[in-house]
C-alpha cells in the first residue's frame, strides 16, 4: 500500500478473513498471461549461436534435403549401389556415379549433390529394389506431405550439406500492408517475412531468430531482437501476423512464451515397467565433455553419460535411467548427479540438462522435461528460439547418429489462444518436408504422457495422436458458403481422449454469417475433463453481431471445478457494444467456491485498484468509490498491459481463436495452413 502504508496490516487482515484458507483456483492460462504482462525480471537466457544459415528462396514447391556434413557412402549389400548414410533421405549412387533420390513419392537423379536434380519418371527396377531392401536396415524419411500421399505435382529439390533454411513463396513475392503499423508482409511466403519501408530492408524470422537483408538474394545478417524496428512490437495481438510477437523482446507474447519454456511436462513412471536397451555401433565409445569431468557415448542414438567409473545415466523419452555399466541393465533413475546439469551448450548432449527427476516412491518416479529437451530455449534477450545454433559433427560408422540441428526444418512458434505457447515444424501438408531426427525425435517412444496432438504438429510435447478432417463448399442457389474442421484422438497409454470441431457459414447474398466451435476432453489417468463451446452470428451489411462462449472443467482426483461464460453484442460500424462475463471456481470436496460477475478490476503494481470502463478509460478505487483518473502514458501502458494479459488468459482458457496463423514452410497442423 504505497499511498497508505499504515493501513497495510488492516488490509492484510481483511484479505485473510475473506480468502479461503485452502487457496483460490485459477487457470494456468490466466496465470501465465497475467504474470507475463507484468513480470519484468526472469532467469538469464542462454547465450545461443546466431550464425546466418544458407537461406534459399524458391517460388514453387521445393524440397530441402539435408545432409549432415560431408557425404559418407556405404556399399549397399551385394548391389552396385552405395547409400548416403548421413542423411534421412533415401539417396543412392550407382556404379557410374549418378545420384538417385527418392523423396515425396518421386525419383530424382543428378550428377552431384549440388544438382541440378531432374525428375526420373521411370526408375529402373533394380534401383527400386535396392531402395526397398535398404529400408530393412535403416528406414529413410519419405518426406511425404502430412497426409502421407504423393503430391500431384513433383516438387523441385535442393540438397544442403551445411546449415540451411528454405523459404518458399507461391509465385513472385507479394507484399501487403500489416494493419496499423508501418510494415509490409510477404503474404505468399511460408515463413514470417516482412519489409520495413523506411529502411527498405527485409526481415526474416527463422527458428526464432531475425535476419535482415536489402534484398532476398542477400547477404543476410543476424538482427538482435532488441534492434528490430519499433513497429514490430506494435503488431496487434489479434492480427494474422501476431505470432511474430513471440520473437519480439518485451512483448507480452514473448514474455509468456519464455515463461512457458520453463514449465515442465511431467509424468509418473513405474519402476517395474519402464525399461531401456541401448544399442551401440560396436563397443561403447566415450569422449569427454569439455569443461566437465563427464564423458558421453558417441556411437549410439541414446544420450549416455558416464559420471564415474561404474556410474552411467541415459535419457530416453524424457526419462532418466541409470546403470553400473554402459551396456546395462538399465533401471529408472530416482536421482541424477548435479554435474550432469553443468553440461555446456557447446556439447551435443546439452539437451539432456532439461530433463529432471522430481520425486520418487518405492514403486514410481516423477520425471519431467522443459522444452529445452525438444530444442526450444530462451535466449539472452528473453525470447524463445529453436536450436542452440551450434553445428555438431555427427557420428558416422556403420550407421549414422545425428545431433541437434537449428535450421532446415522450418521451426516456428505460436502463442495460440487454445494451446498457449506452441512450436512446430514444416511437416509438409502440401509437398513434404524433412523431420528432425535426433534425441527425443529419434525413433518411436512407448511412453505417452498427458498430451494429445490435435492438429498433427508437434505442439509442446512428443506423445499422443490425433486425426483431423476438413470440409468446405458453396451453394450457388442459396448463396451459402461454408467450411468446417473436426478433430479427434485417443491416447492408448493414458486412456485420454478428445474431440473438437469448428465451422463457419456465410451468405453472399444477404450478408448473414455464423461460426462456432466446440470441444471436450477427458483423461482417466489424471482425472481431468472439460468442455467448451463458442459462437458468433451477425450481418455484414448492418454490422450487428452477437457472440458468446462457455467453458467448464472438473478434476475427479482433486475435486476442483470451474465454469465460466462470456458474451458480447453490438454493432461493428457504430462501435456500440455490451459485454459481460461470469463464472465460478471451487472444490466440491472442501465446499469452497469463488464466483465473479463482469470482473474488470485489476490490482496495479503500485498497490492501487483500477477498473477499465466502457469508454476505454481507467478508474481508481478510493475512499470515495470509483473515480476517473488522468493516467500518464507510462501508467496507461502498464494498465493496458494488465488488461491485455487478462483478456489473453481468458481467451486461451476458453479456447477462443483470434485469427492467428503460423508462418512456415510446407503446411500442416496448427502452425501451417
């Protein structure tokens, strides 16, 4: 209470009398958004590398085939073909030196890896047979579109043996203004690509990093996020380009993403059933980790760390295992030596430092990981990036084991109102793309945690499965056009299931429109269940509209429940509107509950209480009740930030969608459309 410090004790007593002793319940979405909008400090970020990759532009569907370093060829059985093993693609070389690539359902050939690559419409039978036989020893990445079907048109091919990123535009780059700011967007690009008219430079977002150039041909230079033109931070939160805000330092979206990057995904694993077998290419071979007394095994896909002569630790699917020898037997670890968490970023196994053991009982161990395990970290300016930026040399023996890579996968971020912070890759909805192949992305995992992959993109976790269907149409007689999407999924390991759908219809003759979405989920292993729905109706001609949303949730294990609804109606042209919210949270076991109705009250960091009025201004509560205030620019910005965090939290908790889309190559999933 800065203004009346003597009253602090009385206020504290009054609050203690009114706040339930068992505490209050709020949604994680609301807490994260509110905390992000006011939090100024935070843990220092990681000093990542920001070396500019080879940035390749194309104006038609193109596949980027990644080779991990210098080409390593191995004879393919008793054939006259050799296979390039340090790539995930099926790439063969015949006796004449001609190269053959199978990708996206097509065969290509070239004289060198640099190309040019030409379509081979009639591959020889012995080539196809050799490729099929090679799959039995090491499966390749077919680089098919997300639906697993061969695209109707064969894409072009580019092969890169050094860090590279492919940016595809649908034809010549097309610029369009970004509403409300002095920026232009390359609207037909599959990455976030902008032009700042005042300096006439392009700004490209790759793996959470900004790069700039005077023209698309380059040269490109890295741009520290804090040096971006000011208009980037002014992009509206509900603008189609708003996901770029996650990578603009200081924005609420960047702060919330950074907070989300510290929140672990946890699971309880059974000591009896969790098992691990580590496969080595020959006898285990260990090399030292610089700056530590530790060493790691180089000739296995599993990160194995030696901490003492007879002490070994390994990570698989976010679970720590321990053994007295490098070959096992392995058991679930209930403690991990602190020295492991000193492994530096320059080490290819640094990502294991984001996996933890939280507690243990005689039967189970609680484990978890933060997004750093999947390659997502917070950098020195407080924004999330994918990849640490180091180029790690792979292991190449009779087999190939790769390490974390930063570029080449179209990695990007979003702060969706449904799932919150999320990241995904160019999984190729249209013409195919490569997939990461290291650490947690390598192979298939038997452990499914509390995660459902609604839109077939890797959203914050690696387990779960789901399907998505789409439909659209138009009726020339009625003028109605419509589109809809439905998704469902089931996790066989937890018993969790979900379903969701959304749709919209518009009449081109009378201007009427309507849209709605709904979803529900349940998970017997956690006790959680919930449902939400929302909709809007209106008329484009008159501007009249009405919208509302409802949500409810319950946890059978904790007894906690909550329900809320919100509604608004008005006219888009006059700006007149009425809105309201109400809800309740509580615990059926304790009988405690808290309800609200039209809550629009905020506690400022100065200790005062404020209310946002319908006119867009602010009022402060005093002994005389609510009084209008003449806030200065700094105070208004703080209060508006509080409101933005509150609104964003409400939107996320209710599953509301605000038109955000993911920039990035290929397509598929929440991030790519």
